[in-house]
C-alpha cells in the first residue's frame, strides 16, 4: 500500500512541477493516446468438421439489456435536484444569466435554459428534463418535496434522510437494478467502502438496499489543509543573529498550557527537504525545554514583548532540533520537512500577534480565523482543526462525530472527554487573543478581507478556493512576495492502538469519501411508468461511466481542449491522463468566477452538482502558490508520513473510514430523530450549517456557557445522558454491527 501511495504521489508531484496551471497558463499537454487495436492471428486450423459444425450451430445469446435500453426516447424526467441555491441548479437563474450569458461553447444562455452539462445529458440520454428545483440546500429541498413526492421523479436530499425515506418505501431501491447498471455496479465493486456507505438496509427483504446515488467531491484524497501566511513565518524566524524590530506589542498573559512533553525526547518521521525519502527528526525537550513552558514562565515573571518572544522561539528551534533547520527555521512550519506541533504553533501565533508592526505595519493582526467568522458553516472548521492539533478522532468525521475505534466499535467524539479538553485548549487561544476577534464575537469578517488587508495569519480550509486569494487579495498595489498557502499537517499524539502511550505522528481525518448530499428516485414520482424509472436509472448509470465522470466534472466537450482529430488534450493527474480545459474556459473561469472552480462549474456549467467530481479540473485552476503547498502534503502522504482513514475495512479498525450513512432500521431512526438536541441540525446543539448552533464552536469562542453546561463534567453528563448520547451511540453501533456482518457475508 505504501509503495502504491508513493508512486501515485510522485506522479502527481511530477505533474505539479512539470506544469503551470491557472496562476499563469494551463499545463503542458500531450495528446490522448489512441487505443491500440489487435487482430486475431491464431492460424491453428486443426479442428474437425464436427467441432466446426457444433460451433456454428450454437445460437448467439441475446445481448444483456441495460437501463439505457429500457425506456422510450423523449421520456420526461422531473428533477428537483441541485446543489445549495438557485444559482447551483440544472437551469440558469436570473441572477446568473442576467440578460443572457455567452459561454465558451459559443452559445448564449438565458434564464430558465438548461446549463450546458444538462443540455448535453438530454442529448446523450435522449430524454427531456423538467427543472423542479426550488433552490435550497439538500436538506431543505427534500423537506419541501417530502409530502409531494408524486410531483418529482428525482430529488436531492441528505443521505441519512434519503435512507430513512427509502426504508419507508418512498424512494426506489437502486440496488435491485445493479445488474442492469454496468457503470454504477463497476464503481461500487471497485470501492467496497463506498458500497457500505450507501447501504440502506442489511436485513430482511431489503438487504443490500441502495436508496441514493452517492456524491464525491473528489475521492480518496485529503480535503482540508492548514493554510498560513508563509512569508510572515519567514520574516519572523529566518536569518542569522537576533530578530530586531523598532516596535512590537506585549504578549498576552498566558492561558494555554503545554500539550507536548516538557522533558525527554520525541522522534517523528518527516519527508526530507528534497522530497525523495523520509528521515527521523528529534524534538529534544531535555535540551531546549518546551517553548510554551518557557514563554509562560517568562510571562509569569513580568511582561514579554514580541521581539523577545520571536528570539525565544528562534533559540528553541535551534536547540530542540540541534540545528537541523539552520537559519531557515521557518521550515519547521512551512518546509517539506516540517515537524511542527500544537505548542510550537501557539508560540508562533504569540509571535505573530505581538509583531503586527513588522508584519503589516499596523498595531493589530489576527492569528487563527475562519473563512467567514459569522457563518457557522465555516466557523466549525476551527474545531475540526482542533482535532488534528490535539489528536482527537471524530472531529472531522464523514458521519456526525463518529469514528471506528481500535476495538472495532463505533465511538462518538461528543461523548469523549479528550474532545472537550481540545476545545478548552482552543478556548485558551481565544482568551489570549490568538483567534480572531470576529470569530469570538461571531461578526462579519471573511478570509478575503483578512488577506486583502493583511489582517489574518492562518486558517484551516480548502486549498484551491482559498489560495486563489493570492491572485485576488494578495500581491496587489505593487506588493510582491506575499504567500498564503497550505502547510504540513501537525504532529500530535494519536492513540491508534499500536502503542499504549500513543504515537507522535501526523494524521488527518479530513479524507474525501461519500458526501452527505445525494440524489434519489421517487417511488410515487415514477409510479408504474417504467420509462421514467429506467430513464432515471440510466442517468445515474451514465454519470458513473468514464465519459460521464468527465461530463460531471468538466461539462461538455466544448469546454475541453482537443487535438486536431477531436481527441482530448490531456495531462497526467494522479497517474492518469485527464483532459485539459480549453483556453476559453480558463478565461471564462476567471472572468465569471474569479478563478473559483466550484462556483464556475456549479453556476455556469451545471457540473459538480452530484455524482463523481474529479479533482483534475480543479487542480488546473489551483493557483501556483496553492500547488506549491499541496505538492508537499501530497508527497508526505505518498511517503507515509501523513496517515489517514482508509476507504476499506482495515486490519487495524482505527484506520477504517466511517461510512457516511449507517443503516439504522426505521424504528431506530424514529428513535434517533427524537434525540433532537444531538440529531436535529436546525434546532439542536451540533448543527454545522449557516445560522445553526454548534456547542463545540461556542466552547472555543466563549468557553462553557453556564447552567447545565458550566463545566466539562456538566457537558459530558448532559450530552451522554440528558440528550441521550449514550443511547444514540448504541443504536449507531447496532447498525455498524449489521453493516460489518453484511460486508463479511455478502461483499468481502
């Protein structure tokens, strides 16, 4: 497995360094290889006449009919399907099309017209689409239609809800038709964990049921990454001699306490600076002490200014790593051979916040921030970051806050004391002023303005959409050399079962798998009309074909660069030849969506709404600074120094990716839904959507809230007992047991 990851990673890195994408120009390209043809050259004629006669008399078997053969041309499908707003449906909304929008396919589109991807789907499938989408998020869209499912043939919704309604007989069991869906079946056969993630029932007549077609926004790859103003790190830490500045601020009183050891030695695996192999580096606490302890001791004695704090951190790096980083100390955080941990980050954040005069020429700079500090959907990224900082599972789960433990059982981070310890550590950062004031106060600040105004240092987010800001919000007005880019995942102590004392390593739970939004077929909608049923199934099946995956990622061929013979111009991505977008598409991407691939694809092309999205298009539109950081992380994953969940049932269950949906029975689901405090995103305490409430976020920003939630023990008791967290987990465990039994008996 490790060799395979290394090969994929090196191929990806080779592509990254051999190409220059949307930051300046598209990648160098090669023509798509022409498939080879062969002729049967067997000239052995030593067969007798009887054998020949028998062979010629054998009747030719009837070709197996697939769903694409079983419906009438021109069948109409009513689709209540989209991504999350009126802009991201299958048809153009007025605020996107305006008085008419001209696209690189040479056509002008108007309000109500199908977007190019869906116009192409109509032609390929020979069907007619009627757009019924109301322009909601998946959860709200299904809520709108659930009492009138006879009015739509396909509907978007949350995977858990779709499974619930499927088990109630209101959505089509796609699993009954897999023998007629060769593309979809092949995809599931090649990805068994995906099969488990969409299995809606494991017992009875519906055993193995599938009630929705899964959506992948990329698959089997890292998702979120730490992002830093790396030029600031270099400015503070690099060079010989002492750091000096004409002025600085005072470091705030210490609240955060050490997470890493204060004595002894810790060895961790890192990728060598050249990116070709790995080596061990040692954190020598006997020699250097713990940097947080040292700063805290200094603060206890009196004031610590920003200049002295930087020099303390410089001295610590030199001693703790025995000169390993030389005068390029910033590589501890931003290099290919980075080895930073939570305590070292806290020390760096203290240095950043205390030295705004050096970094942005003002008296204020913010440390950690989220993409939108007033939007709960983005604020949750800080507790997800806490998970990888402090070695806590379930904080970035594919399903609620669940994960598989070393015992093979399901666990819930909301019931784990270590999760609240991590949140308390983050709250300590907030109290020290190391998290943005706008996050703490839930006020309207965004990563765009943070970077444009040189106000923010670090976040935890998606690489492509955020590093575009290097083009749009940094290096403006004559400024050069500013970099906001992905850096290595931190070292933390993880209890993966291989050592009772834990293992100091890098691990990320942010691993791409089945997303929670999906499309399903309405039983009442298609009714007894087999034309509608098979046309809907054909739509799903085509989307998982090789050509369909390109269509759902890139849009129609008119948006792709082609050779003179009509074949795709390609580049190597993850070891596979993938199409290159046309020059006109690239220009439109920047003109219409400021380089944001997902906005362009969803709002203008109609792709990336569901099914399988390849990251190949998005990679071409990643800013060169974004590719620089991502390539280092990719190399580390390939060489095994960043571990992650596997999309498989692994020998060490701790590394098994939790399925997106667990197949609870209807009775169990009804009971789970009654536990509104922990299962109802809109009214409960653990929502992750815009305008919702999240207890984890609240603890980071403000600490414990009083009443029955005034201490860690109060929260654990309330979540576990009062809010039925213990029973919730037991029901999820029952579903997990049935799912693994199903895997062992029917899939393995």
